């Protein structure tokens, strides 16, 4: 099994003042809404700016420390990880992927440019939106082609995390959806369930309306680079770097009684 690696790095502007809440067990949860624009280049070499909005959760003492300090429009650096959560509502299983902050720090805004979106929310240009994951594929890749002939692959990645809870070390698995485009997608299409994979990419939120009329969301990673771990000299593995293209206290205790919200706040 590939080594579990799960890191997220964001630099963006706060679209509003953070929202502080508490679980029934008294755990502080600070909700941070960040906005930014990724600068990428398409196949023709044209620069494109793609906006993003991500909700970040900060827990515990850090949440209480920053709750009354941060203001709308402030630039913020976030270092954290993706966290997969699953719960049941009305007999139906639901899941989501959150950004859990391990560390945050306000940044100097001098020389940085923000612009207002259609809802008058400040959004940072030339922001940072990077995810680094290593895990194993949960299924064979799903490779298809758009009507224009562009290859796109969907991958399911299981990332193992070891942490200490209740005085003992526990292992938790996070299930992350990954998407790759063009040559990178075709290379990924040759992988198989169980293969180890290193993913470097950007965090993206998809939204759609279900057949029942409900608005649904999914957080996934758009791969900009994929690498195949060899897992030792006895095995061989390929790697395919790609240029950037569009294409003692358990802090989680009590969160089970605090189900996530359905809608993003933007």
C-alpha cells in the first residue's frame, strides 16, 4: 500500500468574517470562506484565470484564538488536509470532503490584487490552490472522451491517515475523487485498482441538480501532475510529469454529532 500523504495549501481572501460555532461537546469550529483565482495556461498557450471558493474548518483552541481577529477581505494562508466524512440522513448515505486547517496565518496584502465577484465578495488574483496526495486507487480509472475528442479520466483515491485518538493509534481512510485531462488522462487510464499514485493538483468544487431536484456538491482534485510510486526496488513503476494545464486529545471527538451543511455559502 502506498504511503498516505494528504496536504492542502491555500492562499486566498476571506469573503466574509469567519463564523464560530460549537459542537454539543463544546468543541469550537471556525468556518473560513476563502476565494481566489488560479492562473493556468490552455493548450494554445493562452492564460486563463479560474475562480475558486473553498470552505475551511479550523478546530479547537486555534479556532477560538482567531475567531475575533480575522476580517472580511483579509489575505490568509492555510495549511491543512482533506478530510472525508460520511453520515446518514433520512435513510440515505451522504458524504463530503472538507478542508481541515492545521495552521493558518494572515498575510500582508500590500502589492496583492483582489477583485469583487458578482456577489461583491473579494477574490484574490494569483492565489495559491495546491493539493498533494498519495494513496491507492479504489477502482479502475474511468477514461472517456468529450465530443471534441479530449480525453478525461476519473480516479478514486484512498488516502490512509494514522492519528492518535483515545490513547491509541488509529487509522482513517479518506476517499478523494481525482480528475485528469488530455495526455495525463490517457496515461492514467492504464492504471488499475490498487495501484499507488502521487497526485499534485488543484482543489475544485462541482455542483449539479439531482434527479430529485436537490442541489448536490462534490469536492475533487484536478490533477496537474501524476507520479507512480515504485514501492521498492523489487517492483517497477512508471511516472509521467505533466506541465500545468487546465484540464493525547482527539480533536475529532464530538464531530459525529455535528453533521456538515449541505450547501456551500457562496
